[in-house]
């Protein structure tokens, strides 16, 4: 299948061939997703889904402003354009999640950007 490809030895999740995006296997195995969200680490994804689930069970709707109150987002000192997000210590709603995922970025593969893989996502983004 041309739309799914294994990376070459010289490629990395951050630096790979154009017109493809990186997908980590753990999104499907460890996070039970049917779609990939390559911008989020699995642990952050579990945290966000947990917060949304807890809120929904209590009858609340959680949006971005509420997540910003519950999470501490920091810019990476090592890589430009990369960010980390952690639950605020005094507002942590979910216990027993590890602080970080070990070896979550392997294995990974590439998916070709197409209407089938990203839908109309570019149309949803504001343009200048």
C-alpha cells in the first residue's frame, strides 16, 4: 500500500519525506485510538482523554480553556516548535499515570497526506 510506508534508516519522526506524516504504533495499541494524533505523546493523550471522561461523567464539558487551567504547557528548550504538557500538581485529576512514556516513539510509520488520511483538515484552519 502506497499510503502507508516504513521509514528509511535515515528518517526520523521529526525529519522524514515530504507529503507524509508520522504515526506511532502505540496510538492504536496503547491508547485504543482509531485515528492518530501525532502531535501528542501517548501519556498526554491519556491524560487529556481521562480529564474529558471524568468531566463528562460528572456532567461537565471540558474545552481548551479548562485544559489550559489543568495542564502546564512548556516550550521545549531543546527543539524549536516542540512543547510539553503536564498536569498541574495542585489540579491533577488522574492518579497513577507515569510522568513519561518510555520508548513510546518506536515503532512508527509514515502515512501519506491525502483527503482519506487527513480529511478536510486544511479547510478547517484559518488562512491569512
